[in-house]
């Protein structure tokens, strides 16, 4: 299991961003305009694949797409421009 943490580059201080584990992250993307962290979770078991988002700084975590839409995610890219969706 994986957890996402934030760390200061000038110290060893770490802050855990989410308290529930991430199964098998296979891709990650950061939207620096809207401060959202996206990842593709390949799942630990068949049928567990999904795309999730962590909205910073509030640390709200949501599943955007589940295994009924995403079968085997491998890469991810985010375009934060508002006219691009």
C-alpha cells in the first residue's frame, strides 16, 4: 500500500496528505493551477482500477473514474487551461 506525503525540500518534515492507502499507483499528474493531484490506480486485484483526485490544500479525495470505465491505466497527463477542460 502507498500513501502520498508532502515534504519540505529544506528540512526532513513530512506531512501525510491522505490517511487511506492507495493500492497500486501507476501514473501521477499535478495540476499546479487548480492545486489538484491526480493518479491512476492500477488496483491490487483485478477490477480495482480507477482514476482519483486529491484536491489540495483541503485534502478532499474523490474517485473520478472506476473500473467500469478504466480497465488498465498506465499513463496520465493534465492540461490545467480552463478552455481545455
